[in-house]
């Protein structure tokens, strides 16, 4: 079973995202919620870190409701946008770890 | 799936109580079983029925709505350390111990932590 | 009780992922702790949670990562901040049957620490397992549930 890394803190304020992406193996998933959705924004300084992980085979997801509340409109290519139902589906499919 | 949840943060201070409630509600809507929501550390404050939120979402009321459908239990020791007593609790929630957390984890297929 | 330096064997060089704690395997719980002790109560709460899993005879692994590796470090003296030292008590918990301790090596290295800077396990108890980042996800995945206090 693949792992679902759930990251919630801003990549500018914490090392959580960096750590989660260091630990995530190809085939695993990272879900960005709350302030962490900033990393899904095309223009964010942390987005290249996410892109590198995606190129290495980590699937990236971001929560729609949190993207909207942070006014992130340009989501990086390859990032899968999910709602709360989608979050539930991801947890059902993979083993969750909260960073 | 049988879902177990741990909540560590207090309402309003961070978004974690909101995320937890929305996530659990979505799981219930999709027909999953929620084995229980355990509250530890500042999560205990989410069970305080005295919360008033003028002009804003009332997270204690939202937790009470959840507690009417799923098992919601707080760590008694953490409650004591925060001055939350049984009489303060939202309807449907109870104070227990870490043994309840163990029970919830053991009965779950998936376990998610919020806050902390 | 307690040993001089060199008390920790590490198989990090083999790159083997740490096996699950105690009698574990697919059925055991992993308690992941990342915060430092004293600056936050998460480590102390994880300590109590570990005791509960042991009391209910459920296998459990404690995985120390990031600042949480300080929970085991030798030479702490928190009397001046009004708190009690955790390191020796934590290390002793690792000796309980059904309990496994895993320490993230890079987290030690980032803090200028080595395995020998940690309180050693009780004499006769299982050694702590030291795991590198490359094997962390496999270690996490070998458990039924991951609780991150």
C-alpha cells in the first residue's frame, strides 16, 4: 500500500513539506491542505520542490477549499485538486501519515 | 473503511478542528464507519459547550452535531490540565483515557491525526 | 544501569529498513514524534500514549524524528525551567516487551548528534534501531496505523 503524506503547514513557515517529500518514495502521494496549499501555486518559491517530487514519481494533490481560501488560482501542472470527498478517497486508498 | 481520528488542536487557534470536522462529515456522507474521534492535548477545548462565537461558525456546536453520530471521547487527564470538566462537555461527548485511543486505533483500518 | 559510549549498534550502513517494533509486523501502531521535549508537551504526551499501548498489550513502535530525537539525549537538566528530565525514562520504555524504538539518523546528524549522545537502552534490552531517510517510508508503512502526536 502506498503512503499518503498529509502536509498542512506553510512551506515558508515550516520544514514539514520538505521533510515529507524527502521521505516520500516514488508511487506515494502527498496531499496539501490548509496553508500547505501554497506549495501548489505555480508562482510559489516552494513549488519547484513539489515539481521535483512529482518528476520523481510522487503524486501531488491539493485541497480545493483551501486553495480557494488562499486565492491560489494558478495551480501547478500535474497537481490533482481534490475536495473533502476526494481527501476521504485518498485516505481509503493509501496509508495516511500527518506531518 | 473504518476510520479513527485524533484531534490535538483547539478550535479557532488553527484550522485543524475545522478540517477534522469537514473530513469526518465527508467520510460519513460517503458511508464509511467512523470508529471514533479522540481528543488529546488542546483538542479538549473543542468539547467545551460554553463556547460562544458571535457572528462566526460555532465549532462546539459542530462538534456536538458530530458527537450525536460518532463516538467522541476526550482524554480525561488532558481535560484536568485544562480545567475542562464533565459538566462543560458538549452533548454526546465523554471523557475517557488513553485506553480509548488504543481501542479506536486497534478497531480502525485508517487513522488520521489532525493538529499537533 | 546505563553504559558508557558505544552502547548503540547501528545497521544504518546496510540500508535495511527497520523492522516493526516488538511482536509487531503489520498489526502494530507507529507513534511518530517530531517535536522537541520541554518546548512543547507533545513528547510527554507521546510517552503516556506509549504506556497505554503497552498497558493494553498492543505492539507499538516509537519513531523519533526531527527535534524529537532530543527526547533521548544524555545530560539534560530541565530543573531550571521547572520540568523533569525525560530521556532516561523514555529510554527505559524501549525495554518493554512489544515496544520498539526507531531513531531517524539524519535528524541526529542535523543537530550535531551521534547515537552515542543518546541514553542507551537498559542493559539486556533490544537496541534502538537507527534508520536513514531512504528507509523511513518503508518503516512507517510496515505498521497498521501511524499516530503523530
